[in-house]
C-alpha cells in the first residue's frame, strides 16, 4: 500500500530530485492517523547537489540589480497573497493545526516577505566625505553566499519565511531543510518562487534528518545557517556550525510565563491564557505554558480558564474546530505523559486532555486542552518544555516572587504580564530577563520590522531573526577608503596612515 503513495522530492536547481539513496519516511495526516505520502531523505550526495546548485546560482543572483531582485520579491508576495489558502490546506493536512491558524501562520510569514520587498533601504551603507584631505570613507553591505535554513515542524511556512525572504533579497542563495514531518509546504513555496521568476538554484529544498543538517553545518560552501528547534539541537547546531567557520543563529526552546497581578482583568486573562496555551495544540515556541497567578486571584482564575476550556471543540482542523491534533502519535504520548508526572508531584489536574472526545477519526493523534493547578516549581511539568496543550498554573504571593521565578528559569524566549498598573508593567519590562515581552498581550511575537528571538537557552548566537538583525546576519559589511584626483600622494612613508 505505501509503495503507491506519492513521494515528496527534493527541489534542487529548479527541478524535483529523488534521493540518490532512495531512503523515504512516512508523512501522516494527524487528524486521521494515517500515512498519506512519503518524503525523500537526503544523503551526502543530495546535500552536495543542493549546495552546488546554490553555489552555482550565487554569482548571477548577487550581481543582479536590487530593482530586479525586488521585482521577483513583489511577484512572490502577490502570488502568495492570492493563493495562500492552498498552502493553509497543505499545512493542516500534515501538521494538524486548524485552517484559520494555518492562514494566520502564513500571514505572519508574509509580513517578512513584505519587509524584504523594501530591503534596498536596509542595505544602504554609510558615507563620510573628506575624513582626510581628499579622502572619503563609505561602507556597503554584501551577501554572504550560500545559506542554510533548518526549520521545525510547528510552523512549516512561517518560520522559513522569517529567514529566506531577507536572505534572497540581500543577494544570497538558499538551501532550506524543513521538517520531514510536514515537508510539502516547502516544495509549494519553491514552485511559487519559480512562478515569480526566481532563477534556478537560488532557492533549494533538501528533505531529511540529521544527515542533511550535518551536511549543511559542515559544508565549506555554506556560509551561514539559521535554525529553529529545541534547545539541545539548537546548541548542537550552533557549536557544530561555528566550529566549521559559519555564522549561526540558532533559536531554541521556551517555557513562557504569564504573570497575572491581582488588579488584572481576569476575563481577559482567561481568554488570553486559553488562546496562547492551546492554539496550534500548544505546539508553539511562543505558547504560554505557565500562568503565574499572584494570589488571592488563583482560584478565581483557574475556574474561569476551566470554563472556557469546556467550550472548546477539538477535532479535525478542516471541520471548523478550535484545536486540532498533535503532529505525531509519539509526540502526543510524550506530552500526555506529563499529566502522570503532575499527579505524582502533587499538582491538581483540573482538566485532563486524555479524556477528550474529538470531532475526528479515532486514530487521530488527539490530546485535549489540559489544565494543571498548583504545579510545584520543582516538577518536570514546570521545568521542561512540553510543547503541547498543557497549561500549568503556579501560585505566588507577590510580584517580586513571580519575577524571580521567571528569571530563575533556563529559558528566556517570551513572557507576558497582565495588569492595569502601568508602573508595574514598566518595572516588569525592565526587570524580567526575557527577550520578548507582552504587556496584556499573551503572544508577544514582534512584527517583521522588529527582530524575533529570546535570551539565555532560547537563543544561541548574537543575531535574532528577521527585522534589522536579520539583514545584518545575511550580509557582511565592507568599508572602502578612497582618494581621487589628488596628484600629491606624499611619496613613500612607512608610518601608520594618519587622517590629517
């Protein structure tokens, strides 16, 4: 039966390519629990072919005028806008998130495409006239060459679009290695690039696992690698890539907190906790996974969150449900195991997602929204990234205790405070040791003109994604010192040059 299934190939040099070794992996429809297609898995020859195609395409793309590069970006943006419904359906069929969530993901990625359409402004250098007699100094930003992008399963369109629009607009060529769990979105984007007029080899898609990633990290022809995934793999990518002389931005895991002060609007907090905790089945690096309630509001808040969970419809994302399945059966079982951990650690399981009755096939990878109260800060439910629809509530007695709890964690990706006290909010944004802050905003993902990334074990490298930092990551600065039309060069002088 599986031999008759369609195969998702690599996209190399503007054409489909089967794996040279013939290895394949299953791709599931999570809402049905069945294999719907297979994906090629790269070996060393496939990695070499993808990198060679990108390397060959680089000189012509680098030398193309900014105006002509941006014309391709504009066409890509218009095609994406008109056909993103197709892409949303692909995402839902392989990841499981509901269609509205898939469309939202694409829209956030499209913001970066639109930012890249104006990249000529951000590529401008600086100019200083007459720094010395008859001497001017100016700078330019130039592309790096071949760049690798390794993206996770949870956002098969948005996360790659955080990176490749800026990389391509700046004049680089790209090898994208998407997750093998939901690979088809990357190939759809490759076809869209071709339709937009992007030359062959500028955008390549390489499917696979560790062998493909290691090939990009060690290839002498890859200048930089962007990565999003778990913290252990992010650390490995950073250490391996930099050891091989590459620029690396590696975004890792998260344990995002929502600090709720007693003066907060608890209905707003409850809505926000449910939206941020259970959207995309909690498979978001920016999901709120811990609500830190400053008592005495804990009991009231837990009751309001539980009431909202009761109204959620879990099921197939193509049926108008609120929340879909998890991406694989193995991941579902791993997430569900934390409920047992919580009970063993003395926490209170208020809503048990293992008991959900989903509107979908029985074989789907279902786990409903789970609410766990009074979670000890020593429990693995609190300390580890669960990456699923499990919302933990921790009780504290004061603002200071809540901030200390957040700052004491290993991660520093995103956090939020809910309060009507402007002074407390301003103090929080200054004191909390986290890269992205929300004030009465539960998922503080910055717009594309700002940069995305956390602190501590949530980011390895010193450059974040998209925005101005993305431009800096995908370009290298060149400074030029020039003298013209001065016949008096001063003769031989072995002293250090002075600016007179």
